[in-house]
């Protein structure tokens, strides 16, 4: 029997998501036959980091974090007989902010069951960029870094650093959408093969007994049209027995289960 798990679900606490309620997410997941789901809201940014997106809406507000955790724990109890709900965060790895991130995890980690560690932001000189915001910002990154290839290089180096970073005992053990840099690949193709860097990342994940977020969101992005990561990376991960956890990365109820039936190699999660 296939066990349906969604390890990457957002919530009404996401400023750039929908207003769909927690209960709508849970009841939809139950109706789809899911046995387990993790709410992984974007963790608040550390003090001193300024969100580079125009609306500054990439993450949950710090003052909402405790309410978020309490809401998820209430849901866990309410739906205990119907579905296993895990309380998690999607934590950004921000180079230079490791101590602040570790401090946040030390404070709130005891109340978390699960988590994802992701790279959404890269820094060039004194300027931060959100790699997945829109094609225009990605174009700005290309101009700043000098080429698409340089952006990819910096991204994969940063993902590797995130895996190696000491963020304390509550550091998330699942690496989020490890090829997110390819979100706009149909508009800004990369002419260099980064399979060696991808394998290095997978080896580090395996060494540390981490997991891989098998993320469906890219399938529905018109300039990506593939999972994060794509089949070639998933095949290598399976050969190395790296655990894969399906993630819808849903920011609305309608996105739950997106792409799952198209995803290669998924059998139990």
C-alpha cells in the first residue's frame, strides 16, 4: 500500500500565499488519502536581514511564529485520528546569519517535529537577491554575477554550505528544492553542466543521513516545467538510498497533491 505523505505545505501565515485556512488544507489532504503532512511555513528572517523582494513578503513575521506553532499543535490534536500532522518550518540558509538562525532554532526547535532547509537568497557584494521571485530579478542577478553560469555556481555552492553549516541540534534535516535556481531555465538557459556539483550535494546529504525534498512546484512553473530536482538527480539519489519526501510546496489548498502522479521514483512518500 502506498503511504501518502506531503512534507512541504504552507499555511495562511505565509504572506505571499493564500488565505486558505488550516482546516481547509487538512481536510483536503485527508480527502486525497494522505496519512501524513508537514506544515512548513517560511521561518522569520533573522534581525539584520532585509527581504530583497518589493513587498518584503517572503517569510512569516517574527511576531506570528508562536501563534503559528500553537495553531499547528491544536490541529495535531484535533485531527489525531484522521491524519498525522507535523509541525515544521522552512528555514532559509542565509550565509553570514548562521548564528542567528541557530539561535532561533534553539528557541523554537523543541516545538517542531520536522523541517526543511532551503536556499532562496544569494548575495553579491552588498546586495541580496531572491532567486525565485520573478524573471526580472533573476535577470538582475545575471547582470550582477556576470552570467547565468555564475549564478548557478554560487547557488550550488551555497546549498552545499547550508548542508555543512552548524545550525545546532534542531537544524532541519531535509534539503528543500535543491535545483530551485532552475526555475526560470526556459528563459535563461544555463550552458554549463552542473551535475558534478549536484552529485557533491547529494553525497553530503547521504553522509549526514539527511533527506531530499522532492518538490513538485516547478512542474507548474511555465519557465521551469520540471520537478526540483529533476529526474536525473532523483535517479542518483535513489541509487544512493537517499530518502525522498514528496513536497507539494502548496501555497493554496488547490496545490495540494500537485504533480505527484507525474513524479518519478516516488512509491512510499
